[in-house]
C-alpha cells in the first residue's frame, strides 16, 4: 500500500514569481525527502529548475536536510539562494 502525505509549500523571493505567490498544497509519497520534492517541483515548473537546484527547505525556522522525510500536514518554506552586498 502506497501512502501519501500532504505538505504545504510556501515560496520566497524569485520562487514566488516563477512558481506561486500563494502556498501550494502538494501530495507526495509518504517516504518523500526534501530533495525529492525539489526534483518534483523542477519537473512541474521547468522555468524554476535552475533556482530549485540550490534552494533549501525550512520547517519551523530550521533548515531541513536533503534526505529528511517530509511530515504529513507540515508547512515548508522554500528559500532560494540570496545574493546581495
């Protein structure tokens, strides 16, 4: 039996312009990792793929590792790399 989890994604900076300004509810496999979600988003939104390669996910003000399993009902922020001076 394949089970799914629902996660809420919030996009920041350039990802708001290329993907969505509104939160996105995404259903993924139960054992989905942060890295797999970024790969899935790159497939769904090819215009954002270059940025997603260096984007990190955060949950409750903490970055999550690439191999972290995502939690049902959790909210994840997608934070692209920021450059500035």
